[in-house]
C-alpha cells in the first residue's frame, strides 16, 4: 500500500465504485480496499474535489461516479491539526458523556468526509463558567476550518458548531439552541444520539426536529453509536451564513485556546 502512487490509489478506489452510477458506502470501500481512514479519506477527497466522484448520504457517507469524469492529477495534501481538549468517557445516557466520543469522530472521520484542508476542534461545553456572550451562545463542540477548491479562487474559512443531545434530551429546543450559535458561526448542527433500538419511539420527535431544522437552516446528524462514524447519518444539510465579523472574532477568542488561535493565523499567511 505504501508503494502506491496517488494516481494508483485513485484508480484502486475507483475500481470498486459501481460503473452504473449507483452509490457505495465509504465504510464498504475502506473495508474492501483494506485501507485505514487515514489512507482512504485523502484519496476520496481528491477524486471528489475534481468531480470524479459525487458525495452522497447514508451512515458513514457514500460516493458514486460522476458522469464523464476521469482521473487526473492529485490535489495537495491536508495539513496537520492540533489535538482537541476532551474529557474522560462516561455512559452515553448523559449528555456530557457524549462529548468525547463524538468529538473524536468529528475530528477523525467527519472532517475528512467533509473534505476540509485544515481544522482545529474544541469541546467548548467543558469550559465551566467562562464568559460566552449570552444564553445559548456556547455550543458543545466548535470547529474552525479552512478549505480550498480547484475551481473556486481563494481560501474559505468556516466556523461550525454542534449542539449535542441524548435520545432523552432531544426536542425542537435543540434546533433553537443551534440557531443561536449562528450569531457567531457559519454553520450549525444538532448532533443527536439516536440508538437504533429507540429510533421508532423517537420517530415523531425526529420528524418535528427535522422540519424545524430545515426551516431555520440548521443541519441535523443522527448517530446510532456515538463513537462509530459508520452509524452517523447527516439527515439535514445546514445552510451557510455570514455572521458579523466582530462576533465571529470574539467567539474564536473566547472558545479556542491560544495555541489553536495561533495555528489558525498561520492559515492566512
């Protein structure tokens, strides 16, 4: 595997993507290729950036062949990322126990699936009595990202927030909490733990949450297992917004560490 060139990796991946345009899961491809996420995501992202593959939904995400696409030169590799600040794992019935496994999955899998070049992540829920700027102004997890695209000029900066909820703690209020985060973020999600054995009981509530989230441009991700990205499903895509630059700057200054802020500054040099 180590001896393969980027182009050989791309051809190896494409070999297992159906030629009839049907979708195949990222997890299935990793298992078939016997690649780790560290190997798989950069290859898949290069193909997606050039329009060779189209990204799809489903637990763990999926891909399909784009019409009339060919494999070309590889894109640049992503940079290194600081480790997030996380707390010890606990039982998943309590919201605070979800922060660690979900933050880890966001950092190691969700970010790669989204195709961001650089990111820093912070578990902002664990900052105690630190001033945040008002009710519902502090998310549970926040991530700052930088992206570049082959056919779009410039570098694109985003701050994405996650409002994490347990199955018992989920209702439409979570959408309003996530909506409040958009005062200082470009995109916001509700990230809910929905165990498969409780999905039917939560169906009515989920329909209400989905409808309210779609109305307000909030993304929704459900997770059967908080620590397993193959069970995550991005049901609603968030709408990107442009917050006031001063609010955004204040949010970054309050929620991220000095080291993380210095790391972000290097992105723009």
